[in-house]
């Protein structure tokens, strides 16, 4: 690889390669050591096109969710099925994978800034800023950057825009889908909230079973499906539709609420 080759955002691919290798080595034991990541459906990854793929997922921590997905994606591309055993897949990772993250989150410290260089599409939240509810206009440059990333490769996004469960899907994700017509691949994760702190940097508890299910691409009629229909489809796909609350035991919901209060107090 050329030392001077850059991606669509002007980032050095050589530097990004080594950042991914080092970060991957540092985080691998969090999913295959301290805790165990159980993967389902990773064979789908190998069938996807090189670009214009949008992964949509529920969200549990700021950084651990994305780190786990990068491990699973690259392991699958190197021939492993539902496994991240043996980190040799980090030697030649896919370099055109991006993830959508809040700009204020990615500026909060040195490590987030390094992770941002490794693939973040930093956007300004239109509904929340510094822990307070706001109502701001969408920046067209943010939308343009997501489009640019989709034209170059794969993009991971968390359409609820928060790590709290059962929050509504942001319509902006449906707008991105209507505009760019990507292949939309749903992912459902669990166990990360119990394993890590809210940022996903500190291990909170060991021996937790983490799960990641990669589902088949959604069938979307980009021309005729309404924004509301796409939003509802996403809610069902990442298992965050209100109807799922009816089949979840009250004890589990109470436990989730207590965890949310604990994190709020801690931060």
C-alpha cells in the first residue's frame, strides 16, 4: 500500500490501517476473552457488495458496539464464520468501513479522536447537545458526508441516536435510505450494556455473554415506500418496535431501567 494514498475524506490509508490493527489487538479480548461474543449470521457479510451498504443497529455503548462489528466484519471477510478466533484477519482489514457518531462524542478525549480517524463520520446532533434536549436544523454537510461514505464503502449507523433502549428511530436514517438507495443490513446486539460502561471503554463486568445477530438485507421499495414505513421497518428489524415490549418480562424492563439510572448517576 502506498504511504501517501488517502480515502475519500483525505485520511491516510496507511495510518488508518495501523490504527485498526493496533485498536483491534487491544480490543480483541473484550469479545474473545474477558467476555464471549456469540455471533449469528456473519456469512451474510461475504455476500455484500463492495460499497453502498448501510448497517443499522440498536445501540448500547458509544464505542464497543462498533469495535465488535469491525472485528466480526473483517473476520467474516477473511473466511471465518460466526467467529473472531485468531486475530490474523486484522492484518488486511477492510479500510472503507465507516460509522456515524456524534461530533461532541468523538471530540471528548484523545482516544475518541484516534477512533474518529479510523472511520468516524462525525455529525452534529439535531435533538441533543451536552446532555440537553435541543431542536436544531440538520446540517447538509453531515448528510453529504454520509452519502460520500456510502459511495466509498460500508456505513454503520445507530438510527435511534442514543444508547437507551426503546427510543424512536430518527427519520434522518429513512431520508438517507431514500436518497442513496443502499443495501440495508440490520444488526441486533445484546450484552454490551452489561459488559462495559456507557462509553464502551471500561470493562464493567466479566463473564457476560454478548450476542450479535446479522440479519438478511431488508427489502425496501425506495421509490414508493414512505418515510414512516421505512422507519417502522427499521424498528422491527433491529427489534426496537414498541410491540416488542409486550413480550419482554417486566423484570427485564425493570433491570434495564435500573441500569439506565445507574449510568446517569455515574456520568
